[in-house]
């Protein structure tokens, strides 16, 4: 029994992110859906994951791929029905797989009934207090209330038109104009979302992933953003009382988890979200954006573990998700880090190198203390699709950045399951074309092509997750660094389990003693090649193996 089996599930789970539009299409309209997910649960069961996190599947006009929610208690017809989701949750549980749903609390869709009532009611409508309606500046109110820049870039205020046709107040949207921000100072907003949590927990959901968790509270005086002053909407202290309320709701149920999307460079401020009466876990974006460099990775790992220790929260290890450039591509570049500011088109990429490093990163992330997140297609070694025709791009980040940021469509391309040409059984025969085009050379990266191939990325992930389950020291627990040459990460998890990752430019000797459990790539006559990781069973001595 692993450590993850002896502690709350979220502390050491392997959690798989499903982006519903792109996972599998069951009804043939070219868009992934609940029926498609249910038909592919066997893939996730064979992979060995402990839980599935589903990106938003709620009714939505899809101005931002479902992150503009018009009803938090139903399912968009493009994905299926609430009854199908309830069946999916039950079927996953029968396979021993928990479920996590995405809740978007910072904003909703402009089609949400509350916002529609706020517009229809005009100035003074009580529903306007649920959002951030403000008069404009200037003699005629023609100027935006602030000069804040949005999270996607661009402006953050849109002016309304009063019911009588005259220019009206402005409303705040930190994302797209179709995503008005809630006013979390209002008790009705707070009560509504606590009720939404209960709605999903009552249906058997095991966890809630919280989108943009640090943005909910705003400074009502609307100050401008200045470097030497507190930020008016990033990580304000008032957000913690909201999550204390959410934690009380989660604690009404058994074994439920709250997992935050918290983008913060300050590790102490990050850890504040993980205090015992707030969230159970949060995504580790420091590790996700880290360069493929031994010194940088060790600093990220040490910083992560030291930040989590005082609040006794589990670390999380994430390589990719639905918002970032896939790591097979990132790791094949001269600059292997990720940041939204640096995203551009036309960056040279060595996919063979990126794939080799991604294989090593898989063993690294799956052997670190805490929970590991896998983004759909990561187990297939999928790369970022960077040649999507402009006319087919759908991510608002592309347009709102002035077409400077290529957007996030490239990591959201539908998965290849089988066959030699698109749609690779993403959809049934005779279906509409997938909502984003798939590269023809993904024929070698389908789940079918990789199954049974011991050298494939899929079989590496299956073997690693199976070995992780069998290792008592893996999952939640402790890590001890071992002596190693420059450019090599070496650590023990106890019980004789050792992980080595060679990020140096050349091969290094393997330990004199040790049983090989798993390798990310071929070894070279007793040497560990560059960009390769191994799991070993070594003598469980105090100082571990010494690499020279």
C-alpha cells in the first residue's frame, strides 16, 4: 500500500485533466462530449489515474471555451446532459476513479440570468450590486473607471446602454467583455457559490478546482495599478475568508477536496491559501514554468516543499495544462521556461529533444512528494500545434493580445485515439471535422499505436503510475537529496527508492549498486545519458548512492 493510500486521497493522487471539448466526441458533431468521455474511461483506468479533473462543461455561449458560465448547475447541450454527467461520475467511481469539477467564481457569462437582469433593470437595479457597475470618468462618463489591464490583455471595462438607449454605466471584466466579474463583497454572491459547491458534492463529485482563485476580491476604491502600492485585485487578503467558507462546506462532506488555481510568485502568499481552514491544495505553477535545468528545478522543488511544510499541505507537480504550451514543445526550445509574456509564434523547436526531456520529466514529477497532474494527451507525448490557420483559431487571448500571443488553441487540439489519419477516431465515422484540426503526423502518437510498444510515451506513463502505486514511499511523504554531479538531480523517497535525472550535457555513471525499476530512455553500458531519468532500488543507507 502506498503512502497515498494511507492519507487523504488528494495528498498523493495522480490526477488527469480532461478538457471536454477535445477528449472524445461521442455524437459526431466534432466537439468532445460526455458520451465520448464515458466511452474512453477504460483508457484512464488502464493508465492508472486516481482522479479526473473536468474543465468547465456548463451552459455557456463559449466566448472563452466554457469559462464564461451562464448556469453552474447544468451541462451545456453541446456536451450532453446532467443525467449523463451523473452516470459518468458513477461509472468512474466504479473504476476507482474520483472526479473533480471546475468552478469559475471570479466571473460568469454575460448571458447569466443575474447579469441579464442587471442590464435590463438599468441604473439602480439590485442585480447590479452583484457585479462591478460603475459610472465612467469625465464630464459625460465617457472614460473608463480605471486603466486596469485585463488578464488576457486589453481593456477591463465595457460601457452599457440604458433601457432608454442612453449611454450607461460601465462594468468590470478582468477577462473578456463577455465575462463580467462578480462582486464578492455581496453576501448573495457568497451564498450562491456555497450552494453551488453543495450541488456538485451532493452528486458525488470528490473535489472542486477553483479557477483564477486569487482574483475574486477587488479594492472598491478602484486605485490604479502601481508598483509601489498593493495591487487592486491580485491576491487581496479578503479572499481568504471566502475560502474559509468554502472549506466549511467541504467539511460537511467526507473526503472532499478544494484545489486552487493560484498564480503567485510569492511562495508565502501562495501558502496562505493552503492553511488548514482553507484550500486543500493548489497548482504549482512555479514548477510548470521552470526551465529544464538541474539548479532551477532543484530550487523550485525545494521552494515548493518548504512553502507547503508549515501549513502541512501536499505539493502538486504540473507539467502542462489547457492554458500553457505543451511541455514536449517547450523542452525542445533554447528557452525551456514557460511564461505568458514570452509566448510567441515561430520559435524553433526540436521535438525529438523535447520528447526525450518530457519522458524524463514524467518520471521526475511522478516521484516527487505530493500529487501529480497529467494534462490529457501528455501521456501520448503530444506537442503544441502551432500551425492552426488564423481563421480557425478560437481562443480570445489571440485577438485580445493584438494577435501577438498565439493563444491556447495549440494545446487544446482534439486527442488522437486510433487510425492513420485525422480525426484519429476522436469522432465516429462520418462525423463533422474536429473543432480544431489535428496534425497528420499524430498517427504515430495515437493511443492505439502506442499501446503495447514498450518504448512509447503511453507505456512509460502506464508503467510509472503502476510502479508508483506499488512503491510505499511514493505519493505523499518526504524527500532526501543525495550527492550527485553538477547537472544531475538525485533523491531518495525512502525504502530504497531512488530517482536520478541527468540534465547535464553528457552521460554520468550509474550507482555501483542498485536494481533498475524504470528508465525514461535507453541506458548506455552503465551510464545514464543526458536528458534521461531512472528509478532505482538502492541500498537504503543514510546518505544514499554517491554518483561521481
